[in-house]
C-alpha cells in the first residue's frame, strides 16, 4: 500500500491580502540607572498609572512650570527649512516628494526618541508601578506632593496607595546594591550625624536575603559617619530598599515614618486625628465625672455633719 499523501490545504490569496497584521507596541522596561516614582495599588494597574500621570504632572507644573518637550523643532528651524525649498518645474515636485519623505522619516525618529518628563516602565510585578522621570531630584517633588496632601487633606487619588520617590535603580545583587548605595549615601549621611532606619521589601525574588542587605547597608552608613545611629521608631532618614524581580530601587527620604510611609490615603484621612479627638473627649468626660463625684461627696459629708448630734 502506498502511503497516503496529505492533501494541501486550499488557501485563498485574497484572504492573505486582507489578513490583518497585529503588532505589539514595544514596552519600555525598568532599567538600571533610572530614577522616578514607585507606586503600589490593590487593583486596576491601568487606572493607577493614569492617576500617577495626573498627580505628577499637576504638581510638577506647579513646582517647575509647564513641561517643554524635548526634540521638537523650533520655529526658526522650520522657517529656515521652508526658505531652503527649491521652486519650479517637475524636478521641483520630485524634490518636494523626496523632502516630504525625509521629513516624515525625521518625524518618526523624533517621536520614537521623544523624551517626556514622566514615563511608565514595565516592572513585571503585579500591583507595582514605576514612573521614570527626567527630574534631577524626584524626592523634592515627592515631598511637595506629601506636604500639599497633608495641608489640604485631599489625596486626589483612588487607586494609588503609596507613591515613593526613587533616587537610584540597580541590579538586584549585593555588589551593585553597595555601589549604588555608596554614591547615594555620600549625599545624605556624610556631613552631619543623624538617625536612620532601613525598610526592606522584596517581590518575586528569593535570592536577596533581608538580613544580609540590612547589615551591609548599616555598615556602609556607619562608615560614612560614626555618629549615625539606628532608630527604627523615629528615624530622621529612612533608607528605602524595594527589590522587584532582578532590580533594586533605592532612596533616602527624610521623615518617612512621620509621613505615614507616603501612603496617600492615610495622609488625607489620618486616623491619629480621630483617635486624639476621641481621647480628648474621653478625658473631658472623665474630668467632668470626677468633679461631679467630688461635689457629691462634699455635699454628703456636709449633710452627715448636720444630722450627727454631739454626745
């Protein structure tokens, strides 16, 4: 018996022509050497990214002024390019077509290389968002946002839980972490002695050990200045260490614990005010009860003195 030959599938050439091609947009990924803002959320990361853009752009415009996009041609350059265009004949039309193609290619290059003030980076971890920034000091903008939320009591966010400024991003291994932290600690711990604490979190990474990171970073801080001391409850400076897969986010923030660890919801609706108000009301009620009880005892003693007769 001859082996059965599989029949080739009939393909319609029109189907190939009309078949749609879907291209996935290139995602920008978290990389070493970046700086920005680390945000956490419970659900709906897309809404969290949108709120981060709104918050950061709003406060950055207030603090630094409106953004001026880079890689955009100036008016003078456009006028010069228009003046250089040749005129006349079919050759001119051909040259115009070539100029249009070159201009279109240049526009594509500028759009692909365009750098904006804030850009979302893919972290590869759920409920974790990183917004890269071109600002020199993201901590300054982070403090400005936190102070405004504390004074106004409005967080202007629904999905963003924490919004922490990040000063350095490196690979998640001890040599790179120590190198990145060394340059960062020179700015914060070299001059004046202060109290500090280390806050370590890791996600999707079990190779980096918490105790090893904390001990080596503490030794590095003490080597910068002998007067630096550890204070876990009321630290003036907090060292933030966030490990996301193969990357480590580092930052040093002043009064991080007092600012509710940059939790926007707690800053807008602090529970301490409610507890303090309830405690003050309870203390006032206790004082009133004590005074009323003392008055009753005094009146009872007076009544007893009147009723008792001398022998």
